[in-house]
C-alpha cells in the first residue's frame, strides 16, 4: 500500500539526483526493504506518524532517516535502546522504535538491549537478523551459523567462536518484555505474518502495554553470494532450524505499563532532582581569563599514579564551572593506581568546549620528569609549563618558542608542611600564581568544597595552595 510515512522524494540520498531520489541504499533481495515497508505501513495504519520517533544506529539501517518522514535520531553503534529510553521518558506520548541489525544489537549493543528489555518500558525494537555484518564487509556476527563462511571465518564459524546467539529466546527469558516473537521474510506467507507482527508490536506501545521485541530473519544475498531467491531458500533451510520461528513470549493481556511521568528539564526541577539548590555559588573572577586564550584554554596535568594529578584536574574543572564557564575533564590512568603514568586533560571555555582533549595545551603541570619529557614539547608556543623541581632537574630541549617555565618544589613544600599528599594542592597554587587563570579565592573555595567532609584537612591545604601561588607568582611577570 502507498504510505505517506515514506518520503515521496529521497532528497537526502545522493542529493536526490536521478534514480537515487526514488531508490534506497539496500541491495537487491535485502530483507531491510520489506521490513521497513511493513513498518511504514503499520505506522500509517495506526495513525501515529506525527508522534513516532525512529532510532537507527550504525549498520545497513543507518540511512533510514533518508526514507522515513517521522522523527529520527541517529544512535552510536549499539546504543539505540538507550537513546529510545531517552525519547520515551522525555516524551511519554511518543511512539519510539529502535531498529537494529545483529552486528549492532547482539554484539556491541548487547548490554543496552538486555537492560532496556528488562526495564520493560513501552518501546518497540525491530531486530533484523541476517547472520552477518552486512554493511562493514561481511564479517562474522554474533548470529552467524556454525560452519557459515564469512570474511573473518573463511573456513566457516567454528565451535571456538561460540554458538550463535538466539536473541529472541534470550529476551523472552527476561521479566520486562510483554511480547517477543521471531518471524521471517522468505516467502509470501511469512511476509504477511511479519507485517502483522510488526503492527502488533506497535499496537502494544500505542496501548501502553510494554516492551515488544520482534526478531526478523532476513536475507543478505550479497554476503551469502546467492541470487535473491536462493538467499530466501538459504534462510528457510539453514537459519530457521537454528532460529525457530514463533512467539517466544506474550503477556499482553496483563496490565499496562505504569504511566511514565512527563520529564521536565527546567533548572528548578533539574536541580531538585539532583538534590541541589538553585543558589548561585560565589564567583570571584571578573571575566574570562582571555590573557591565556580568548575563548578556550587547554590544560594538561601529568605525573605518576598517586601524585594527585586527577584530583587537581577535577578541582580546576569544578572551579571553572563555579565561575560560570564550560569546563571538561578527561582522565587517563596508567595500568596501576600507584606508580603508573596518569594524566588529565582539562578545558575551560568562555561559552562551550568543542573538543575535550588537549593535545596542544596552553598549560602543562608536570609532577615528574617522564611527564615533562613526554608532554613538554606539546605545549603550544607562548604557553606555560609548571613543574616540580624537587624531583625534576632538567627541562627538555625541544620546547616551543616563548614557553614560560615555572619551577615550584611541590613535593618538598608538602613534606615541609607534614602532609606529603598535598603536593597536588601546591601545584594548584602554582597554577594560580603563574597564570592567574582564576583568583586565588576561586581555588581556595574549590578546595574547601572538596574537603567539606574532612574539615580538619582544610588549613594545611589552604597553606599549601598559598605557598605554591606565592613561589610561582614571584617568577612570572603577570599580564
């Protein structure tokens, strides 16, 4: 049947030029075309086009937004169920459909589909099982049959690769789903039944009944190396014995899923949900530290595991947010919690951090010689390096032009204070004194907040920060 759910003109497909404006990206004989035709017809027949959201991730279905005139979201590989939960909870009246292939749902997305199914929230999942990674080169998929040849199992899938996953059976064993069925497309009888099953899965969501999961056995003639008709016969003769068709679970005569409260995203409601207040934190900066960079400042803190670089990075990030700026932190831990290399990238942006990594930082804080050697040359021209000269005796020779180096004995100061662990707070003081990125009171407030459960430690940390700032400030002609 003709349906308005499909665009009449595929403008997004190759700019809508020539035959591409009226054809899909699917190969001849591929089951995706039929499954999507039945889905579009079901949406149309149920009259829910205007409130349908289709979530398509990586794989052959990646371009569904070319064809479906509904709300569309693109999900990362395997994450369609998680995105679907977001849509459904944000807008409970929407009809949310996650459409996924076997390499997507049953491999990288296995945790997402299991946890989402167990939640039982009313969404619909269409799982297209063609026993192969169709889009990315024909590799073995979680559903590849024993003995089936793929580009990564040239002699056929062996037992050491494990048995193929039977997703419909797995999902049906969970408490959350209300309807689980496996269907196929290899002849007219199966196609007619698949169309009815897709409509039923959607009807259950319209009725608010709960989570529905429909597995569709589909043909992939290209990677099977067969003509379309022969590929249909292969599904019937080879896949069905391993993946038996039929209803695996149907408890749709039970009560509807509890009403999902409409989510609110206003500041008052969000803060309340987080247990926070809407009181504005004290701010001490009079403006963005544009003397370092007009819009976005990158920092890198590096040392051995246990030096406290990660904690210092977190305090900087929180201080920046408190001052009203966007800030991000990416930690990178070594193989050991003590002794391994550990560094963190921090960004502080006037408006929005575009990329959180800091491969060319404006500022490097180095706690040991290997960190300085590794990251010192990456500091951009005119940047600043702050390092612990109680353990670092020499600077690397290949620093960029105009880099300012500031030596502060983090470890020695901390030892003299009788608290060796506060050397990272000394480094924060040195950062403040050397760069004036924020006022000293900004950092003191952030440190006090970090230690609010350990108030006895506040005085020594405050002294560590002030000493670091004093020694660094004496070495730098400030802006």
